[in-house]
């Protein structure tokens, strides 16, 4: 668990360095919308979307594994 915290801290620190060095505005085009925002905001939004989607996918996998364990246990009894 401690190694995981250290690795996550290093990744977040590197991400912070990248954000602070890239402050120029960027243009985001999505379907019919065109938005100009700072690169910092774009990177932060990408980080948040990645973290949330990773948490959702891992929780779904955990639920699936838990259900299969429960099925095996009920068959044994």
C-alpha cells in the first residue's frame, strides 16, 4: 500500500510540473462547439476524467469478482 501511495505521489508531482510549464491557451473543438481555455484546465480535466473512469471501471470489476465468489460459496453450502 505504501508503494502505491509513493508512485501516485510521484505521478501527481510530475503532472503538476507539466501543468505549471504549459499555461498557453488551447482550442478544443467538440462536434459544433469550439472552446478556448488554458492548457492547465485541459490537463486537469483530463486527469479528473481519467481518475473517475478508472475508479468506476475498477469498482465494476470488483463487484463482478465479488458476485462470482458469492455464487461459488452458495453452491458449496
